[in-house]
């Protein structure tokens, strides 16, 4: 399984979290599932806006290049 952690992709068994990690301590997380078929993602814009709203609620630092095109 591949995990995206702080913008980096890691094998699940390679990722080591600190005991001070907020998500680990408090269960903060964002989970988004995309439906795709034959290289087409459905409702991509809605997923993007929901992801952005969730990131804002958790007061995450959102990179300036994080756009629907990116």
C-alpha cells in the first residue's frame, strides 16, 4: 500500500510517525475516494472542493500550487 504523507509517497511499511503527530494523537484525518473508469475521474471538481474545505477545517497549510489542474 502506498501512503501520501506531507506530499511524499511512501510504502506503508517505510513510514514512521512521531508520537507527537496530531493525526495519530487526535485522529484528525481527511479521507476522499474517487470513482474512475477507463482513465476518467467522475465529479473531480466536487472532490477537489470538498478536500479543500476539509483541509481548511483542520487548518492545514495548503500549498499555493494545489489547484484542480495540479
